[in-house]
C-alpha cells in the first residue's frame, strides 16, 4: 500500500520525497487504528482537492520570520503534511539547541493525524505539542452555528515504556472524519455529537455531512450540548487552538476557513498549525523525565478498576496495541475505500493488484 500511495500522489503532481511523507502519515494513522484520518481520507481530502485546484501538489515553503527559538512558515496552500514535517523538524532542531522550539505555519492544508507530529518529537526524546484550526464545524456553547474547527490539542511525552504518552483528540466530541467513517459504514452518528439549527441532536450521518457543509448543523464541543456536562470547557479549548493556530502567524480563522469564495467558486482553505517542542534535557534530564512520566502512567493503570472493566489505559496505549497488531499484518480496508483506491489506480493506470481483490 505504501508504494501505491506514493505512486498515486506522484501521479497527481506531488514530488516523490513529499509523496513518501504523505503516504507515511496516512498509513501510520491506519496502523494505529485511527481509520478516520488514514486511507479513508486519501481521495476525498487530498486527491480531490488537488484536482479541484484548491491545493498545490508541489509545496513551496517560505520562511516569513525566524528567531533562535521560533519561526513562521508559509505553506502557500501546498501539502499540509509536507509543511508540517518541515515545521516540526525546525522546532526539534531549535529545542535541541535552546531547550524550546516553536514554529507556526500559515496558508496550509489538512495535516493528517496530529499525533504523527507530536510523535516526531517523542522519538527525538522531547515533548511535542501541536494544534491546527480547521473548517468551521463546532458551535459555541449555547449556540448552533458552526464557528470553530475540530481543532485538536495534541501532546506527546517520551516515557521509559515501549510507547509514548500520546493525547491526540479533537476539542469536539467527535470530528468530521469520524462522521464520514460512520456514513461510509452505513452507521448512525451517536446522539449528542451533532446539533441542528433547532438545537436538537442529529444522528443521520449522511444528512449530517450535508448539513455541516451547508452550515445547518454543527459538532458539539467536548462536554456536549449546553453547560450541564461542561461543554464550555471543550468550547474554550477549541478557541485556544484557534488563536494559537491563527494569531501567531496572522492567518485565517473561523468562517474564513472554508473552500468557498464570495462568488461561490472554490478556494484554498488557508489553515494554520503550530508546533511546540520542549527538550527535557534543558530541565533535569531526559531519563528523569521519562521515569517520572512512566511512573505516573503505571500508577494510573494500576489504580482500582470499575466493576466489570478488564483494565485501565493511558493515552496512546490502545493505539500502540493496535499498531503492534497491524504493523506487519497490514490494515483492513472498508468497501467504500476499496472503491476509491481502485478508481485512483485505474485513472492513473498504475500496475497494482490489492489483496482485497484476490478474495
């Protein structure tokens, strides 16, 4: 699958080195069991946008401003995953030298699974924090209009275990990609994840995707509808990510982040991202940090379980267990994604036969 994705990206104009980055981000998402951001999004999010002319396959990255610990990059509407790889590399290098490094990116596009970028930092023995804004999806508490993106707040810590702590989640209860996955699988969206203009919960996945695009529905922030279950907390964190993703680099925000121009024609999304890296060696050392972090996680997993529950997990553990299972066996591909892969293959006339065709 890796070779196919690289050749497919190349077929639509993505340079080979960039195509390898994009393919790895998508496949790593599937290997971790996060199908909503893997090959499920290969055609509709990346290929279709390249074909529509609102995303450039060749990514020109300009350094707008740079200091010892900071930088602002312009991705010029290229591949968000390529710009993010460059930004995180810069942030890691700065953190190695000065203890901290932060890079903001403007005029970018969808950057894939956020945990991939925090994971680059943990592999380097550092703390990684990243976030991105996105097209309007979340309604403010007490509101019904989609204003904020799903805006993930993602944090990765290196530990003394076989896997890092990795909190990678949207600031909404769910994200658009999950609803796309429900729709492709013929499933309803659980009640409480989406609110209609009438203030009531929506569950029809296909209709939700239509209404989200037309602004007739919105995702709910973490905590859900209203204040009773603290939906204002998710709303507040989504706003924090919106500000950090836009204000540091004077970028687009809220309703500006759509693919529709004033005349109704399609336009690039102009997304913003930020990448913060902290080197534990600048404090009391990496080994000390990893041990304390590991001790905290082990204590949490060893705490008293609820009746009937087999175990307690810490963030990133479930994804690691799925990764162990799938890293050699490969990942399952749903029927809808199979059709999209076949369509891309046939359009580009690539000489690939997929395992799912051999049944």
